[in-house]
């Protein structure tokens, strides 16, 4: 199931420094400290969103950028991105 877009405006978004501090806290938690892959996934999503590129976060892009899959990666045959998305 796709996540609905989140409407935001500059006046309601938390400062990037607070988001990064919270990300660091989450990444230090037991769950993320044990999983390099989930940590990389979450960090990638947050970094891209803070960079204003959240609209470009697609399953295929994540597979290539985070998991090192090739450009011919078939998202229908390998659900790794969807599985990790649900885990997070």
C-alpha cells in the first residue's frame, strides 16, 4: 500500500537540525544499531527528504542507491525495498 503524500509547508516543518538529531537518536536505538541495512534505508529517506527530493523516492531508486542493485533491478521479482519499508 502506498503512503499518502504528506502536505507540508516551510512554516510547519521542523528544522533540519532537529530532524537530524532525532534521526541520530533513532539510528542509535537497538533495532537500528543491529541492522546496517535498515539504518541505511532510513538515513537515505530522511536525507533525501530534507534535501527537497522526497518526491523522487521510488522503490527502484532506493534499490539502486541503498542496496546497490543494478539499473535493471526488477522490483516485482525482489520485494526487498517493500519489506524493509514495512519493517521500518
